[in-house]
């Protein structure tokens, strides 16, 4: 009987995913991009550029990378930038100004029409890896001068080729980040982070945690790189499948806040199970199709409890004015106002306009 019940749950999950979305998309399973940046072999073999062994891009911690660059002269930094732009541009812990210049060089050399817009003057590309479907990270605002930093972790169908897409603009990484930065105002910076291999379509990749597990390690290292470079711990906004990534990263993720929106689950039963000192927030609008996906986990399928359920224990983000799965950052919505308050660091317990008192400094949730 128990086996029969579990089979029914798994069948219900798969059926709900199909009927609750635009339809099941048959795609090949995605292979997660892991390991060091492109060009690492040449970097490791370079013994002459600065007269010292270069930090291993795969094994050195972001703190060790930051310490290495702090000892270099401007000329030595420039030499490494020119000789190894693909490594420097993706090396967590390297100075962000150096990474911007390195990725500008890498994009100019890519000569790929998919990435032409990323090479436009004035864009602050903090990471760019053309391998596979491509990964890219962009900064909005003055990251070095910001008092508060936010990172956006998107869900399925995001990669370097779709990073600048114009359809559903406020649901795309660039649109979400730009809108949040405008709403949060001066003293803030927002990073659109497409630094992991996302699922394509609605298939088994989206229903399992394999890609999220690989992404969680990359997100953790990225956040460590920010703080190693002297930047504030970020608030991390996690949309859709991105919230699965954030849930798995939570115990090791250096963050002030974890904000999940349109989440299918975080692979945790409740806030306590996330084992994070960050404040945890959740938003789900009443028209989001994600609500039709059952919050179960069975035989590797599904992502568990709904973070927007009061029983989960997350702080509530109002989202009654948002529309659909991609509408949380639409200008004028209650959800965007709440996100902006979190990004600024002045959100109260439940919502920016709630009567509850602000959370005590250093509170875990």
C-alpha cells in the first residue's frame, strides 16, 4: 500500500508539471558546467608572468585569490589580464575592476553574434564563460561603492544566449536586476547571476535537483568571492528553479537575506532545515502556475515544501499585485516594493509597509 501511494504521488507530480505549465518540453538532459574557468590549463602553466606560482583556479579559495592579487603591482595585474582574460574574468576573489576589463576582452575575442550585445560599451560583465550554452553575470549600479548588494538567481531557460531576451522582460535576469536596482535606489547594486547550467523547458531536469546541486556550489563560491573582494554580503533573490539552487546552497551561502519567489520548493521542510543565518522571505502570487505543482519529494522528483506556506516559517512578501510566474518584478507591484525594501536593508518583519517592528540586528530569520 505504501509503495502504491508513493507511486501515485510521483505520478501526480509529473502530471501536474505537464498540465500546470505551457506543456512538457522534450529536451535532452543538460550536463552541468563545473570546474575551473576556460583557459585554466594555460594559467597553471604560466610561471613567468609575475615570477610566482599563480593560484589554482579550481582549488584556491576566493580569499586566497584575493590575497594573491593584493600583492601584485598594477603592471603585474594588467599582464595577467591581457594574457589570461578568460581566467581573470571568472576568478572569484579577483578585483571586480579587473574582472570587468578581462570580460570585455574575452567578449571582444568571442566574435559570436549571440554575445554581441554583452560587449556593448558601459556594461559591467563580472563573469563570462562561453562554454556550453554560456554563462554570464552582470552588475547594475556601482558595486564598489554600494552599501547594499543583491544577487538575482534565475530559473530555467536562462543562459548567455538568452540573457538579453526581450520577451517577458521583467522575468528575465537583466530585466529583474535592472528593475530592482531602480526601485531600491542609491547606495545599492544588483547582480544578475546566470552562473550555473539551468534546466531547459519543463522536463526531468526541472523536476530534479541535479543541476541545482552543481549550481549551489558555484553560487556559494561566487558569494565568497564578493566578500573576499571587500564587498558586503548580499541579499539573494531566487526565482523559480533558482530557489532550489538557493535552498541547497543555504547552509554555506554568505547572505543577509534569502528571498524566494515563484518557488517549487527549496529541498527543505522548513526554514530551520535550511540551516542559514540569513533572513528567509517567500513570495507567490495567486496567478502563478507554480502553485499547481505539488510540493512533494519522491524518488528524486519534486523539491519539497512550499516556502510560501506559513508552516514553512519564511517571512511573507506580499505579491497580490504580481501576475503570473514572471510578474514579480513588474513596476508598481507590491512584490517589487517589498523586494526593494529588502535590497535596501530596511524591510520590516512581514513587508515594507507593515506595522511590525524591524527585525533585530543580526536576527537569523
